[in-house]
C-alpha cells in the first residue's frame, strides 16, 4: 500500500485543526483533557505556520486522508545539527494495524537525514509498543531509549544522517 506525506500549508490549516479533534480525543485518556462547552477540544496550532521549526504533514493513502504527523526541528535556530522530533502522530482508528502508520513513520524519517527523537507518554502502552517496533526495525536495533522521569515519557533516539534510505 502506498503512503503519501503532504505538507499542510496555511490555506489547508482547517483540515489539520479538524484532525486534531480526533487526536485530542484519542489522547484524552492520557491527558485527562476535557471538551470545552462548545463540544470541542481547545488548542492553537497557528505557530505551525509562523515558526519554520514546525512541519505539519497529512498522511494520505489512496487519495484519502488517514492521519497526520508533525515534525519539530528541535534547536533549529541555535544548533547547526538539530534533532528532529516526531511531535504528534495520528492514524485514524479505521486504518490502524495495517502497517500504514509504520510506512508513514519511515517515510517521515527518510525526508531528512538527521538526529531523531520519538517520545511517548509512559501510560500510552500502544504508542510505546508501536514506536519501539518502528524505530527498532528502521535502525536495525541501533537506537537508544531512555525514560525521562521529569517528563514521565519514553524517548527513543537515533540518527539516519549517514544511512541509506530504508
């Protein structure tokens, strides 16, 4: 199955705002976030189009939107060798467990030769399992993982700076 990552430009930001409602809903068991009185989760994404460190992409398959991912260029403005972070990642539940998320993650990693981090909340066991599997496969086991107690999150780190495209 083919996956395509499409950058989200400012003219299509409402699509990403709509998808974030699903993301926040999926993530609410871990954040305990509640809906606003208008029946929507409240958030502001405008910085994605104001700050070049943020890179939002729609994940598409067969001309359908199946999710999104956000890549953050961490320390982009201060470090000549920044780390790229998969900041947010969503595959709509209808499309999960088909390998599409893994394809999207690999395609995202292959966009940039960089140092990478992927982070998961400690209580999100399905995300931890998913990202460990993806990163392990992508790097052939050449990654590190730490648990950041201050953030209550797992972090997988690796580099593909000198790698061939997987």
